[in-house]
């Protein structure tokens, strides 16, 4: 069973029901991980900063028009 990279708690996962692209959440701290491989199980942290960067670009474009 993999551990959360943020809080080091074990991630309670039913590995048989996971598919690539699924998002799993740490019960302890709420960190999100994407399933990137099934055999062997490989998780990648979901980076919410990517969404913030897109929002910043949107607002910067609006400021340029003024």
C-alpha cells in the first residue's frame, strides 16, 4: 500500500478497482493523486497550481486590454 507523500499516512486503496486516470485522495490530509499506471501501481501528485497559472494568464490578458 503506498503512502501519501505529504503526510506519510498509508493510502487506503482498493487497487483492483483502480483505472489509469483515476484520482485518489488521502483521507488524512486531502492530497490528491492521479493513477498513472496499474501494474505496478504508480501515483502522481495532482498539482492544483496548474489551474491557478491558467487563471493568472486569463486575468493578465484582460489587464492588457485596458
